[in-house]
C-alpha cells in the first residue's frame, strides 16, 4: 500500500536532478567593455630610416639606392661597391663610382641585358625558370645585404632610425 507515494518521490527527485543540471546558455554574458587601453597586437613594429646626409639636388640618395637594390629581383646580394647577379652569381664591382650602393653602372646594366641565366628565367621553354623558391631565397639574401647596409649607413651618419 505504501509503495505508490515512494515511487512518486523517486520520480520527482529524478526530475529535479534533470532540471538542476547546468544549462550552458544560462550563464550571464559579461557586458562588453571598452578596450582602448589594450595595445593592438596586430601592429608589427617596423623600423624605419630617414636620410640625413648631404642634400641631393637630383637623383636618388643612398637610402633610396639601397631600397632599390633590395627590391631588384635580379640581385642576389650587394655591398657598398658590389652587386652579385642572382642569375649566374657573377660579382660585379661598382668601384668606378664614388657613390655607395650604386646600381646604375655600365657593367651591371650591360650584364642585366646579356646574362643568359637571367634570360632563362623568363623563357617558358627553359628548365631554369625563376621559381618562387628561388625568388624567396634571393630576397632573404638581399634583406641580409640591406641590414648590413643600413647598419653601415647609420654609423656613417647618412641615415637615422625614425
Ligand atoms: Zn648573371
């Protein structure tokens, strides 16, 4: 006779257990806070340089020449009076010019037009075409030349960090 109310109690307890189980959406959401005081992590710190040497009336200053050499995909590396061809690895002296990092010289201009390896880069039927891997390797090498050049020019008071 007493079994009926006992079973109801058990059923009720079981129901309470289900209702008390945590519901994820019942958590109160924190109100959005202004986060202007949190520095943005997406802005990389880029070191910039400014030319502070003698004023150039025409042409490029030495910082601009370094950046042009750095951007030239036909150059594998460079130095104050040296340019190395990325096609054939030939080293060309630019010592005939007093300007440092001078890339508009006759031997380099001539070589760019006549280097067979550089021509092969853009020949569709050539097995020596320029690959993205090659281009990336040369770019890394030029960036190392650029770092050396900028450090040297800072010491020479030609440029400064800004
Ligand atoms: Zn070459």
